[in-house]
C-alpha cells in the first residue's frame, strides 16, 4: 500500500445472501484509492451485517495498520458520524459527499410528482463547470402550481420556504 492516497472512495454495498437457510442482508465495505501516479487501486473489501460508522472505524484503522499514513480527500455517502470517524483516524483528510447522495438527500424535501424535474435541475447545477455558468435554478426554484419555493442552502441541501 502507498503511504498517501489523493482520494479514497468509500461505500457499503448491501447484498442479499443465504445464511443457514435464511435470506439476510450483508454489507460489503469497499475502499478504492487514487494513487499519486493517477492509478486507482482497490484498498480492500470487508463484510459486515449492515453499514455503520463503527464498522468503518475498523476499516480505517485497518488501512492505517497496513501502511496508509494520509488520505487527502475521502469521498463518502454522508453516513451519520462517518466524517467524524474519518477525522479520528486521518485528521488532515477532507471529506466530499458524493453528488448522487447530495441529490438523493435533497429529494427528501420534494413531493413525488416534482422529483423528476427537480432531479434534472439539481444535475444541471452540479454539472456546471463553474459558478458563473450555474443555471438560474441555483438562485431560486419554484415548484409548479403550489406557490412554494425551494432554495439551495449553504451546505448544498435544500431549504423549503412557503
């Protein structure tokens, strides 16, 4: 393992497996690192019952024990407490929440009939090459027919206003 990784993507994938004649969920924890030479490397896969911050603590501690000294940027799904766990093991690491999870979390505040249009708007925001070229829906986005207004908050989520 390299001592420093530019980016490490971390995610848990849930699979249904047969265990003692019953179908249960198991989580495969996966870490993929971007090395300084630009190549990606699978750092490891671990199996657990369900995705949790406490299990990630063991994964990160294992990476450290195997020689990883620093991770510049971690890319995660924003699991509750995950950023704090990362900072406990790699205190200088910055965390970036994957865009798909930011959009998914923002959709919690949108009624079902508006989700398709809202998701398309959010993708156009996140795909803008720079702030100057952000579409107007970054400034304000109105849901059709209800007079309710949704505005992006400073952390990238959505704040609802009536």
